[in-house]
């Protein structure tokens, strides 16, 4: 976020898209830190390789 220049945070999450039939899956990830008032959103696009 804007006050944390040079800082780094990581996490791992999983989801199952087996029941999704489309070739393109788009979703929004919203990130916020405990104790901070700012947040950031990012659009993620996954493409199926058939």
C-alpha cells in the first residue's frame, strides 16, 4: 500500500474451479492489513488451457 514502499507480504490461497466451464475466469482480490486504514484491489484473470 502507499505507506509501505519496499515492504513485502505473501500468502497462499487455493480455490477449485472444476465446476466452471468457461475459458476465462475473472475475479477481484482486495488486500488490507490489520491496523491500517488503506487497502488495494487487483483484478485477476485466469485462462483455461485446453
